[in-house]
């Protein structure tokens, strides 16, 4: 009997590459608990490389496929998984790699229609950092043995046992059909609902597209630097005001276009913003007046000015990451909805007996399962907190998507800048009889409060679940946008530096507001007066590009519209000659 000890990566695998016996495989699956039929991250990378090697060796998969996507999982199962595991003794691919079994951290749900590299790329990219081992049906179940015997009772099937043992759940969309047209995936959503699991949507890597986007921004950078150099030589101070105005407009357009799903406008705004920021960076001098209200020595003011320029320049580069990521998330959301009819009532199984057993176990909780799936389709993830917001009428479209540009800046370089300024204030305060001691004390207190609030935010962030983390980052992005870009940027266009004092104080203290909502979380925010509107502001994104109109099925499943549709359906059935499709 196996002792349950995980098999090390460097430890030789007993069954890979050698002829095994079927009775040994049967004993292996009877001895190792089904929830432990797992693979590691390295195993999945090895699986991907093995399939690539088989394709390069010229093995015919008997179907045409794109090289970047690979053959379908059905074909890979027939031409790679089954032959390899049969030679090893007919155990599953996972137990062939890890015969002692591994504890289940991540449960992967998919529909088999996806292409193999589409699947592996998305899973490897979206693999949770705290998950060590994953359970995936095609690799966990013994494909050469009688799988039907394992599925006679859905609640006692390997799927159910593994999902109940897992900490994370990942759904893998594909470009062919929604996974929720398959009833087994709907049943897994039902189990996740029963176990209060958070379901996340897997997405592919974006860094190649991000690199190409940055390369395409290089001409805008050169244009901005050239124009700035010409204006500096010609001492065109008026051009600096024009560059700052264009930068502010580009910042506003970049933020709003991402919120509205206008990716082309966002692309143009990021290019214009990078060019105008580069021009302002080169045209130095008068921008220092923006910070004259700060009680700082001349060299410190110069550092603050240029550091702020660099941070805004970095923002437009990070905004491109957000734009590419947003576009990818929208594509994955669309793939997850493809051919899905709004309810698992329309899902099907390949085996009639499996379908009957699953529908019997779900019983009268079909609507609850549909709600779980609907939140996942809208937000990109589903959790108890997000479902609570959905039931209160909060629009969750793409709520799981996070704009990281602003949080990265305010928690990274701007936090370091604040620490440096605080140190400078303390140095000055140590000088006895300084004429601006009271002013320095005030600014040191404000800066210390801002830094402490951000550090508390980070400590809270690492302890929260993934849905609450997304909420926290969205809160920070929205509030900092309002307080900084709407107050500080607008004030930078003014002529009187003393008018800048209040916006900077408000911006510094805005992190207390961010921390307040971070502590409350989604559920706590919903309990506040006007909590639904606040949650709507923090979570929602108004997507107006592409296929933005809600289908009838989506509207019927929405809690605030269900009664209206049920009433209109009843009225339509009573009236004669009505058009049912209108």
C-alpha cells in the first residue's frame, strides 16, 4: 500500500517508459484516493512538450489543426494519452507520473473541445501561485480502463471528490463552444456552489502582445522627445502648457476608454499620452512651479518633479498592459458564452445515464447553478460575495478584470517617493529653530498617514481571497483616479501654485478612503447606505464595444428583470396573435 508521500520531481517515475501490468494499474487506482490523481505544474509543461515532440516526429493525428493551437483533446487522448498509459499498464497519465498521488489544490474544468496547446497555455498562465498540484479529468482518469464504472454516482465520482478537496477552481474557455454546453461542467459548477468555491476563468499569456505594443509605441516616444527638444532650444514655454494639457486629456481618455471597452481609443490615448509626457519631460523648467508649495530644498523639488514625470510616463506603458489584458479577458468571456443558451437545462451529456443521474442530484437547484454560471460569464469569476452583489442588482460585467497601472504605481514607485519625502521632512525637523518647522510637521504627518495606509492595504491584500483582491485593486484604481487625475492634474494647469496645496493633501489622504473600503470588502460595502451604488461604481465596467447588448436569456436571469419578463411572458400567452420573438 502506498504511504501517500508525494513523488519528488527529481525522483524516478516507476511507470513512465516501461511496460506495466493492468492489474497493477487497477490496484493503483483502488489504493490512491481519486482526489489525489493530480499533476504538478512541471508535469503539465512536460505533457505540452511531449505532445509537441510527437507532432514534430510526424505522428499523424488524423485531423487538420493550426500549429499554434494543436489538435483537439479528443485526438490527443486517442493518439497520445491512451497509447502511452497503455504501455505503462493502463493507469491514468497522472498516476503514471506520480504513483503515490498528490494532494489536490487546483481543480480544472474544461469541455474537451479545446485544442491541446490552447488548453495548456491558458492553464499554465493562470495557474494560482499557491497551488502545487492540479486535478484534470483527461489526465486524472484512466482512459484505458472502465471509466463508466467510476461515474455511476456523480456525487462519489472522481470529479466530485477532487473538487471538494481542492482550494482553487479554474474553468478553461475554448474557441469552439462554451464549456457549459456540457452537463458535467454544469455539475461541477453545482458542486462549486455547494462548497462555496471561487471559480476563475483561465486566460492565455499576454506578454508577447504587450511587447509588440510597446515596440509600436517607440515612434510616439521619439516624436515626443524630438518636439520637446525643439521647444526647449527655442524656449517655447507655452508649448509646455500645451503638452501638459494633452497629457491630462490622454490620461482621462485612457482611463475612460478602458472602462467603456473602447480599445482603439485607449490605444490612441496611450500613444498620445506617451508622446506628450516625453515632450514635457524634455521641456524642463516651469514645471517646478507646480511643487513650489512643498517645503522642500531646491534639489529635492527637482527630484520630485522628474520622478512624477517618470511615473506618468510609466503609467502609459502599464496602461498598454491593461489594454491588452482587457482585450484578452473580453475574448475569453465571449468564448465562455459561445452557444451557451443561458441555463444548464439545455446542456447535455454523451451518456444518457450520466445525464439522468446529474439532473437527479442537482434537483430543484438549477436556478442557483445558472446564477453561479451567469456571474462567472459576466465577471470572469464567481464567489459568494460576487453573487451577493449580483442578487442586489449590481452589474458585474468584467468585475474580475483589474486595471493594474494605477495600483502598481501608487504601491511601488510613488510609495518609495513618499518614504523619501518623509525622510527629508524628518531631517529638516531635527534642525532646531527652523522657520518652517510647523509646516514640515504638517506635511510629515500627512505623508506618514498616506504611507501607513498603503502599507496596511498591502498587508490586508496578501491575506484576502482572489475576489476580494480584485475588489481592493478596483477600489484603489477608481478612488486614486478621482482624487489624483481629476484634482492634481487639473491643478497643475493653474497659474497659482498655492491652489495646488489642497489637491495634494486630499490625494495623500485618499488612501485612508481606499483602506476603509478594503477593510469592508464586497459584503461590507453592500451593507453601507448607498452600498449597492458604491459596489456598482467599484466593480462595474460599461462595455460598449462589440456585442454589448444583453440577450433575452441574460436579462431573464438577471434578478432585477426576472419578474418583468415573467409578467410579460404571461401577458403574451394570454394575448392572441402576438409575436413571440419580439
